[in-house]
C-alpha cells in the first residue's frame, strides 16, 4: 500500500492539532499557562509591560513531508483583556520531514500594530523572524519554520528580541522533531469578541 505524501501530511496535522473538547476552565488554563511560560522566559517578559497587546497561541501543530503546514488557535489581548480570537495557518514548500508542536506569542508595540493584526487577515512574509526560546542558547527562527526541536523549562530559557515593524514574535518548542529548509509564511485571521 502506497501512502501519498499529501494524505500523510493531512493525517500528521490532524494528530498534532486535534485535541478533545475542554471545559471553559481548562481552556482558560491553557492560555494562562502559555502566557506564564512567556512571562517567565527571559527577555520576552519585558514585552508584556511595553506592548499595547499580544496574541498567544498555546499550541501550534506543524508537520510536513515535502509540502508542509501548521495551524493553531489563539487569543488576542489588549491592556491585559481578552478582546478577540485568532487562527494561524501556514503552508511551506521545500525539504521538510516530521512534526512539531510549539507555542507562539506575537506582541504589538502600539495601537497601529494591533490594528494591523486585527484588521481581518494579517500575514507575516517569509522574511519575518521569531525568537525561538530554547534551553542553552538563543536561536533565530523564521516564520517559515521554527528551527527549535526541543525546549527545557521556561526558567532555563534565554532570549533576545526586539520589535520589527511594530511586532515581536517568540516561540517555545513543546515537542516533536522537524527537519526543514522551506519557504512560506504565516497567515492570521481575527474575530473580535461580541
């Protein structure tokens, strides 16, 4: 039996991204836990007090064999209040094999950057960078794929980052292993709370 790469990719993404339905308290806890990881992780903590707002994704699942993709759901905060929900989708093309799960946070330096992100459909190009929070060393990663394959406790993490075009992006690898040299970008949708 021959498994086609596209079908294998779809199955891999479904396994990485699918989670059972959680009660509101558990759902709130996964966001609180992800925010705590970034608050406790080196220099990313600095951004919480100097940003207009942020979008946090507790888990983004990523996988690929030649053609890859990633997807995750998150929340958008302004002045510490949950103001909307967001989804991230990524498609990549190039040498890649494996699967990975990671958390991501996007900080907005000011209202202009916040408004740009929440305008409906926002996209990071392939040239955008994220700081991968890893144990032992800081690493640069692009939105085409975080190169971090493992991360220790957030307490051990070291980071270095700054705003670029009003936004700063940090990621923490949660598990998995992915080899890649790809081209792609991240696309975000936004829905305000009513």
